[in-house]
C-alpha cells in the first residue's frame, strides 16, 4: 500500500506545479515525450514482444501511434479550445441584474489509469488516458496491466525522462493495487480500459468512496456489422476475415456480429474466408483461457451452428479464428447472451431475410463502440439504410461505411465511446482530441477581479484562445 | 406502474419525431413554451404559492426565470455550437492512412428528471433539466416533487400546449414512481436535483440496471464563504444575513459556512445581522422537520456555540434563522460532520487567526456548487487570496468575488456543478447553456456518404453552425 500512497502523493505535488505551467509550454513537453518514445522504439518493442507476442511490425506501429497521440494533444493545447473559455459581461439592466460570469475548464486533479492488456503502448502506461490527462494539466498514476509489467516499467522510465517531474507519471503494479488506488482520497477521476467484469468491480469501489468520483471506463463492445443486399459478398468476406483476425482478434473494435442477407452467397463467402485465416498466440494465459471458454459456450448454444474455423498457426498455444452462424430469429431468441462480446477472433454471422426485419432486433443489442454498414451504391438501399442508421446511431459511438471497425484514427473528430458497456460515460471519448475533456472540470468566476482571472478569461485574450463572449463564439 | 410505462413509451415515440425536427425549428417551439409560461403566470403562481408558501413576488420572478431558460436554449439551438461539429477529411498519405471522420452530438434518448422541491418552476417540471433535454432533442419524463403536485400538473399542461406532441413531456407522481422510472429500459439518462440521500438512492437504482445510464444529480452543497481581513464587517454581515435567509434558506447555494478573522468585529456584526432577520414557513413538513433535527444536532455538538437566532415570523410553523460559531481548530475537529449541508437558514461562522491557516482545513470540506471570497482592494490580501483561490477552485464549481452565492444567472458562462456531492458528474452543469451537453452523445461517422450525413457535418455547412475542420475551429 505504501507504494501506492507515495505515488499518489507525489502525483498530487507534481500536479500542482504542472497545472501552473502555461498550456503552450505543456505542449512542448508532450512533444518531447513523443520524441523520447520514438527514440527508444528499438528498446521498447522487443520487451513488449516478449510479453505480448504481438510482433515487431505491430509494436513499432503502435509506438508510432502512441507518439502521435502526444503530438495531437500538443496541438490541442496550442489551439486552446479545450479550455472552453466563455465570458458573459455583467448586465446591470437585466431583471434580475446579471453579474459578470466567466467560465473555463481546469484540471480535475490526480487521475488513476488502469492500463489495457491489448495495446501495451497505445492504451497502457503512455496511452490515450495518460496523455489526455497530462494535457489537461493532471498528474497520473497508472496501474500497470499484469500482462506486460516490464514494458510498463520501461515505458514509464522513457516518458519520465521527458517530463519536468517524474512524479507526474506514477506507476503501480499488481492486481491488488487497484483497490487502494481507486479508494485514495487524492485520486479525483479514474480511466479504465478492460473487461466488463473488471470495470464493474472498479465502479463498485468508486461507489464505496465517501465522494464517488468520475469513472471513465471502456468495458466491452460487440461492434455489429450490417451487410445490406447490395454489398459485394467477396469484398465483405475478405474484409471481415482480415478485421476479425487482426491482432488475434484482441481489439475492442473487433467485429463480433455480422448481419448478412440469407441469399446472395454471403454466408458461404465468409465461411471460406475465415477458414483460410490463421490464428495466433493470445496476450496472456487468462485471455487465452477466457477465449476458449467463451467459444465453447457459444458452440454449445442451440441457436448457433459452427460455420468455419481457421488454422491455429505455428505459435505455441495458438488459438483458431472461429465463426458461427444463426438465423435472425434464433439469434434474437438467444439474446442477451448472444450479444455479449467474446474477446478474441470469434464472431456470429446472423442471416436475415429482409433488411426491415433488423429494426426489431438491433435495438436489443448492448451499446457498442462502433457499428458498420456495408452497401453498394447508396440509392439501392436508401430505404433500408435510413431505418438501420436511425437504430445504429443510438447503439454505437462510431458509424462506419463500407469499412471495418478495427483501427481507430487519432484525430480531432474521432469518437471512441458509446452506450454501456462500450463506455461508462457515453458523453465522452477515450480516443481523439475530445478525450481531454474527461479530466477537465469547469470553474466559473463571478465578478472576479481582472488581475486574478486566468489569461484565458481576460478581456484582452492574451493567449488568443477561442472564447465565447456574450454568446458569440470567436476564434 | 402502467402510468410510468405509458409515459416512457409515449416519450420514446414523441422523441423520435422531435429529434428529426431541425434545431432552428425546435428553437421557435421553445420560445413558444416561454410565451405560454408567461401568459399563464396569473394562474400558475397562486397554485404554487398554496403548495410552497413562497409568495407572489418570488414565484412570479421564478416563472420569469423559467421562461428565460427556454429562451436561452432557443439561442443555444440557433447558435449551433452545441452540436460540436468536427470534420477531419481523409488523409490517404498518413501512416496509417486516415479515413474521413466527422463527429457531432446527438440526443441521448428519453431523459428522466427528478424535480426539486425548492424551485417549483425553475428546477421542476419546466425547469433547467427539462428545457435543456428538450433542446438537446430528447423527450422527458418528470417525476413530480411531492411538495407541489398541483403546480406540476398545471405547469405540464401549459408546456404541453406549446409542444408539437404532449408525449414529449411525461409527468409521473408519487415517491414510488422513481424506482420504475429509473429502471425503465427506454430511459437513457437521469437528471436529479435533491438531497444526498435521495440522489444516493437513485444512483443505487441505476447501478442495478443491466446498462447503468448516465446520472446527472445535484445533491447538496455547503457553499463556503471566506472573509479576508480586509473586508468590511458591516457589509459582509448584512449581505450574509440576506443571503442566508433568502427563501427561508432553501437554496442549494445557501451559504452554510463563513470563515471570518477572529478579530475585526466580524463575528459580532454577523450575530447582530442574523438576530435581526425573520424566518418563515418551509416548503414541506418533511423539510421543516429535517431542518429542526439538523439544527438540534448542530446545537448539541461540543465544537460549536450558538451565536444568534432570528425571529420566526408570523407564518404557521415558521422556522427561525440560526447561526453558530466555532474556532477553526474546533471546526476542523468536527469534520466531516460539520461540513455537511443543513438545508435551511442555518450556518456556522468559523473564526480563523491567519488566512494561511485556512489552507489546511478548506481541502477537507466536501465539494460545493460555490465558494465565495470577500476582500477589500485586492492588493492588501494578494498573498492570502492566491493560496485560498488555489484551494477553492478545486472545491467548487463557481467562485464569487465580494458577492453572495444565492441567485444563479442563466447565461452562457454559468457553471452550476462541482465535486461530489455538489454534482454526481463534475464535468457538467445543470444551469446555463452548457447544461444541454448532459443529454447529448457524440456520434462519429467514418467514410460516410455525403448524402447521408446530417447537415451539421456537410462540407458546405448549410446550417452555418460552428465547425472544427481539419483541426481549425471556424465560426
């Protein structure tokens, strides 16, 4: 426990100095972290590969992505819009008279981050939660994922070299560290990427605090794909098989449900494509066992039949991609269980007769990070698309057209969230520029002396940030 | 239960049509509601007065405020910034290639609103939660407060006349209605203004859902006031006594703790000012009994002494304003209990020796909606102000200079929130333009056909809303 207390107390102290540094200077420091990560890529990837079996290409790519995340948040800080500066001048003539009120976002305090298993860089110690919290002006204490402790230590040491104070990035290890971290009175918010069970446990811990703090968790997603009759079966099958098996299916955006027309050869093409895939070794023994158990449970369900199985590949303990099939009616009978995520390269192909039949079943699916539509030239399915889209945009945070959900661009517009269990806070995202908002809280200053106002809220706008003044947004 | 199911199902249906109406048309409808409320003010206030004893002047003023809230959200809709439209064009040259991603906010679905007792118009059936949810494109089902059922019915009928579909504003009555409403599968978010106990119960109900939904609650606030040595004792005392007793102390922003220098006559002036006040009849028998019980408990605490008591006034069952006193050390010994809100016209005056002594005690207070500083010309207390402000802006959502927390301006910049228990979601506000954000969820569209994009996300920007395009905010 002492290690946790020390990490949180150091973070609190380091955070007080960090949030006093102007945003533009914090931006430069974040770019320094990006440089450090790239500079140490040759050391970082082999350590991660030994722990995760993800291979050099993927891991180098992921280090690049992690560095880009630091660069994006440097841009966000320089832009200044995340401060959301709003100025309402006093109106003494109003009934009742209106005071001068100015609001902006401030860092929430020390953020606890639970690292994910499946992205040892991009969703781990130096991942999206950490960089968005640092950008917000918060210090972070990460609970390392047990699947890659050495990668976590090495990453932390690389990042710390580029930070003004190593206390800004605390790191604690061990499953038992989670409880005391979440309960610590100086921790003001929690970020989490992991399983539904793990996230539910963290939520329970937060509820037991005298002051339940915000919980931003990404807990699971089945990512439905709707294939309309106008889509091309061979293209869909090839894309699906590739997306399903990317990273041995260990993506939170892995497509777990594919709805296809019962005619047109979609089922057969998908079966053939998956049969031609190769699996691989999973991240940890626990994830490996969990996948085998989930697939066995699925195979035993009366509503589904096995459609195809890929090859295992040469790796020790490699798992095989698996795809099952069910009619829409049988699938509906098997809900809610058949709508649950199976973490790994497994999916159900659900066959429908008419696209209009989908509208009754799709709303019964749990919330997802993504939902995908495949279709030919739009006009052909205009009616079907309209109805399906109405349902999908209440079901998922990102809608994809003729593409695949795996791969999440790190940009201003990205939204990586959705209704429970995709996210515990559906108004927020864990990827993209808006992820910073989770670690910011607004503070309004009423009739505050000009000399004591933060620069973002001063009339002269010395920092040149976007301001909304008396109702008008100015950039 | 049938009544609740019917209300929610009607709301779901009405909401589907409502969110399809362009924002500018929804704005006009909201202005129609404002007009209807003002037109019916002569009928509304007497019904509310019979149930709440708040009097004509206050209630007419509150109807005006309620109407202004509808007008502010009409402005918000016409501005279009709440959609938060973000467009990132594709970048096929990037590594990895970047798709076209566009994000905007969409209505979350049916919102359940728990009305407050203390503002029968502005925080009730037609209050801030309802209007911000309607503005967001959501239908609402309100659980009426038991303290003013007839006012609730009459308000609902007035509002419904101005809405395109009465199902957009459902209304259910009775303490037992809360559970089934929160558990209803079609309810997607909950707004709540009320007690810590009530809010904790609602949170527990939400946790028991298979899909815990967002909970935006305002549960209590003690609103500390820091009086620095340079402030004028008579001015502070007069302002404090007026704020403490406004509406018989039944404001969520009522100042419950005042920190004053032990020298300078602050304590005596405050005692005299409160002794000269008059109390009144409270909103309900339950609130009345709760106030008496809380004051008795406070009076029995060894850390505090009674400083002054106001007059009861002529009203039946009227309560008296009460003010207690404690040294900073004794107060600190009595935490956390002495930091809890006592709903009604009661407060503790805490005497400190040196402003620097406050920094150790203030962080131990619970989160508040507001924190106030009283000081003379700034320079005199520059050092003290700096240290105190650092603490206060992590403790409260709104900081007030030489004013009083009661009275919350309905503007773009207002923030009415704070750390728990002031709010269950400290990134959000329940008053002011940003309150709409609680009922919106982002949806990102990836490589989506232009013809199927919402107008807010089209390249031509046909609605002229603020858009962030490839990282640049444009208005």
